[in-house]
C-alpha cells in the first residue's frame, strides 16, 4: 500500500509517502555531494588553485544543497503530521474495539454485566471529544497536537500528564455510569482516590512547570532550542540530540508503570476509585522531581573562551592580520538538535560590524568545521585594523559573550 501510494503521488509535498521519498533522495544526494567534495572532486578549476576560494565555493555549494534537504524535510514533516491524524483516530477506535472484544471474551463464562456496559460506554463517551479534537487539529497531528511542544517535538511531561488525565476522566465516567445503571455501592470517597488525585495533580503540575521553565530559559538565553522537522516517538525518552535521557526515561516509565497498577486495580474492583499506594505516589514524585531538576539545568549559553590565529604547518608565528583564519575556541556552538547541515549553515561570527558565515569543511562522514567547541573562519577584509570584538551567533539565535582581539595591518 505504501509503495502504491508513493507511485501515485510521486514527490508531491502534500503527500506523506512522496514527501518522505523526496526527502530521502535529497539526503542521499547531499551525502554523496559532501563525500565527493571532501575527496577534492567536483571543485571548478577556476577556484581550485586558491585554498580560500575553493573552501568558500565548497561551503556555498554544500549550504545550497543543505537548504534543499531542509525544505524537503519540512514538507515531509508537515505531510506526516496531516497523515498521522488518521493513525491517532485508528488507535482510539481500535482501543475501543479491543475493549469490546476483551469484554466479550471474558463474558463467555460469567455473562454480560452492568460493569462491562459502563466501561464500554465510558470509552465511547471519551472517544467522541478525542475524535473532534483530532479533526480540529488535523494539520498538527490530530490527537497528538497537545503533546507537541514549541520545538516540534513530543513532550514527555505533556504525554505523561495526558495519560493520567485520560485515565482519571475514564474512571470518573465509568463509576458515574455504574451509578446510573443501578450499582448498589460505588466508592467515590476522597480516601480511596487520594493517591490517584495526587499523582494526577503532580503530573499536571510537572507539565505546566516544565513548559514555564523551558520558556524562561530560552528567553533568558540559558537554553538553546532548535526546531525539529517533525515529532518522533523517541522524543519521549531522548534529548534533542536523539540520545536516551535518564530523567525522561525514569519519568515516563515510572508514571506508566504506576498507571498500569491503577488500571489493574480498577479492573479488579470496579465499584470504587482505584487506590494508588502512597509508596508508588512517592516513587512518581521522585522521578518527577528529577525530571524537573534536569529541565532546570540542561543546556547552557554558548561561550567563547579564546580566539587565536589559525596556523597551518609551515606558517610562522605572527599576529592576526586581515585575511588570516581565526580559530574560536569555546563551548555550545552547535546546540542539541543542530548538528544537521542546514543548522550548521546558520552559524555566524560577528567580527566588529561584519557578519561572517562559518564555512562548512567536509570530511568523509561529517564536517571538520564547524564543531561544538571550535570554529574556524577567515577574518573578513572589511574589518579595520585595531581592537575588534568577536562573538558567535548559533543556529538557535543565541549570541555568545564578546572577546576582543587585536588586528594588525
């Protein structure tokens, strides 16, 4: 089916299969071009004699190809979000069908009960607003839209809070329908539901606090955020670089395990709110506190530690002159999620009043320049001799501290 859909829509930007195929081809073409230029092939003879001119030509060619890859990636991501709406709806109604089949199988020996009816009706009532929300946010991933952060990644705290919200609403609906269907005794007291209420309030507070903390750190330039092409399931357990994050994993898995315990208790005792043991509530609180602490301390502002003249083999030691390459040493020049070719092309070095783009220097399998700790850029000819301030503007828009260098004639 996917192959047939790809053949029908080709590389059309609004088609998910065609968009992914076009993006894959653009990435393959870029990688081939990068490795070709890294081997010294494909450089025009008019600039090959000058190391500076050839390096600039190679960087411009790669930057143009990187922009094409980024455009394809954004188009494929938008198409994926529109398509995933149907997948989320299928998951919602597929879950209801699975619930119905499970109840039908368990009713073979004991018969159909009012509890089973209440559970099925509660699920149907909950599925209606989810379906309407998926339609309203059809261009943003349907049901997933509230879980996607401003950086176009799935938020772990929002996902955890959403799961507990859905479970709490389902539980209240289920018990309310049990009362309507004539159940003699339904436990809705605060004593039974204190643990459930505490965990739900805790996870909701963590989601709100996380959004506020991240926003304040980004605005205060203490955290760098680069927008992703599209959300991925791995975002729930990984950082912006795609590496597993211990606090995200702990928050998601601990909350998920306690949620399963609460669901099992509701199934075993359908006449009252599930009692979540306070030991499990404490475990959720510890994982949530570690998650918040990590969000409050992750990242950091980029910083320049020193600026020196770049010296090649055979060069004499000398002061920095116009046309020399300068090597900027520091940290945080390539923030998490910005290691792709397009974000690397957005790195800019401010040398006095002149803005110089950092050239891309390809090597087999990657780039030698720029890196997270070292940038090499030629000193622009428009810079006047004297004391000049140097700073770096990263792909996230954050500017580093300024370092003064002496430029001589």
